C-alpha cells in the first residue's frame, strides 16, 4: 500500500503534460461562484493521498512564510519591480520558490518569481515536457488559451491549482541580487471593456474582449544582464495593479515531514518527494526597492503568516515548528526572510496596532 501511495505522489508532483482544455463556457460556469483560491481549497479537501498523512506531514506546496504588503493602488501600470537579494547558495535538489509578487492586474490573480527546479512544456506546441532547472515563472489565473501566451521558452496551461496559464524560462540564478520586473507591452484589440461589465465576464475572455500583453523579465544586478521570461495577456487596455501584494517563499514538489522519527516514509524520501523539516536549507533573503512606473513607491509590510498549507486543508500543520522567520527593518522598506532554522510555533506576526480616533475612524500605527 505504501508503495502505491509513493507512486501516486511521484506522479502528482512530477511535471504536468498537455491537458485537454475545456470550453470557455465550461470554465466560466466552473468559476461562477468560486474563485481560484476556493477552488484549490475544495479540490484539496478531496485529495485522497492526504488521508494517509494526517499527523505531521505537510503536502506541497508549503508557504514557509507569506508577507502581506500594502502599497498604493496603481490605475495605469507601466512597470512594477522588486529587488531580491539571496545571501547563500541554495542546493539544486531543493525545490524552492521565491515569489516577490502575488497580486492582481485588472482583477486577475498573478504571481511571479524564481525557482530552483522549473519545468514546463516547450512553446508553442507543448510536445516536449522539460525540467529546465533554475528558472523564473510568471503565471495568471482565469485563462487557459495558449493564444494568450508568448515566450521563447516554456509554458503551462493547467487546472492543478485552479485554471491558469504560465510562462517559464531558464534563468541561472543563485547567491546574488536580482530585480523581478513586470511590464506592460502591446495592446490586443477586442470588445471594449467598460466600468459596468461583470468581472466574471472577463474570465477566460481572450479572443473576445480587448487585452494587453504583460511581460516578465529578470535583471541580474551584478552583471546588468536582463532575461525575458515571457508574456501573458490580461483583459483591458489600461492596467490596474491592486494595493495588496503578498511576498512568499515556498517549498514545492516535496512533502515536509515534521515528525521526530526521521526513519519513517523512507521510500518517499529516497524518491526525493519528502524531506525532514530540519533539512530545509539555510537561506537568507532580502526583499527591497519596490518601484512602480520607474519610481520608488509605498511599501508597507502588514503581517506574515507561517507554515501556510491551506490548499490541502491541513490546519494542524500550522501548529508545528516553523522553518522560516521574517524581520522587517525599521523603515519598513526591507523584508528579511530566513529559513533553515527551527523557530517556535507562531501562526502569524502582525506589524501594526489599530488606533481608534476621536471621530471613530481607524489609523494604523506600525510597530517597526
């Protein structure tokens, strides 16, 4: 039985192949009442493999730390960027994702960052599935059309985390300083989007409504060499970036065993599908220099959540020791994230106090 479970997990966590894409009507109906997050949560509860690991096994992906950052609402986005400094070497065999962006553009969720072990299908026909090693990825939800993708690298169109499309490309990163850049590109004509339109109409709407290409590139700040990862189409001509962003670091593709008994689940550990919690590498990261449209912009860390494992409804995992910690520098412009040490249980860190004013309005007093 354990061997069959191990084989199932190996298949689930391996690179996805081509999927048959449902019709737009089917996709719109699927998300008529659920957003992508709730769809992931619902699917996670039905994830049969989790029945075998109820005590102290965190199923991937595990957000070791997720920092909620507030900024100004940008209603005419041209470029947005964040600098990432990695202070240590990260082992090639550890599946680690640094994502300085998890936000929305025109109401469509996206995330972007760098990974140690990227994979994807060769664009445009998807006939070759590749593990490309160190790379960068840019993903958006509520679209499945390959026509909404541009890249000279690799892509994914999948339902695995809620229906999404993604571009990814090789980028040989490591210890060093990098700038993750999201930028507006060319306009794609279509039916004009006005303020009165139901936002659900814009989901899975490529080829019908007007769109704009949005790209991702990564700048190596030590060499000044820039690598373009690819572009995704977002509905609308003018791009609105939400004020609410999340910076997160993630263990993906490998379960984390929080048990003191390191000898159990040896088959999964041999297959590199599981690691012990004290094997998470020491990684020190600094997130800083938030810029919008070429200028420094407001950057206010509000709170951090640890051991995030909501996709598979494993709430008990939140009460286990942390393998990450976050410190905010006194002016709030830098986020320091450290992994690879064992920290006492804490579900979250809140960086503000609510202050009630005489007129009953609320202001926030930051603690850093």
